[in-house]
């Protein structure tokens, strides 16, 4: 009897891939999880009540992997706070934004804007 109740409860809790994606996004933004350098897919999946396989599927539906997904939040955070990073070393800036090193941050900026991290910082410091 208890087993049947557990099965029914699990059926009710099954989330669609869109719900999983939405919950993951909300949780990552609300708790600023993207700033954790060692954040894993499992951590986010557990936080929203699913497993990493379903989270991967939800991200795959949006044509991205977990690291790319996190990097989008991190780059956005960097862009919003870039003015406050004037005078910091590039590695320190990347670390504050949740990246393991500046190479990853620079790569995403290059994809988005066609310029390097150091060039972007020069533009921001000039107020452009």
C-alpha cells in the first residue's frame, strides 16, 4: 500500500522539460548559484527536485550543455558589473563571476561581442 502511494506521488511530481528548465533558471538566478565555481549539474538538479539526466534533456531541448548554460548567467553578471571591476586583474574578474579562469570568460565575450576581455574592460573603463 505504501509503495503504491509513493508511485502515485512520483507521477504527480514529474515535471515537463520546460518546467525543469524554468525551475533551474529561477533557482540559479534567485540563489546566484552561477557564482559558484564548482557548481555541478547534479547540484542544480537536486535543488529543483529532479536528476541530472532530466536537466540535461531540458538543456538539450534548448540546444546547450550545462557549462554553456551556466556561462550565459556568468557573462550576464560580468556585463552588469563590469564597471566595478576596473583596476582588477583579469583572472580575478573571471573568478568573481564564477569562471574557473579568464580564458572561458574571454571566449564568451569574443563570441558575443567580437572582442577580448581586456579590450572589453578598456572600453568599459573609458565609459563607452
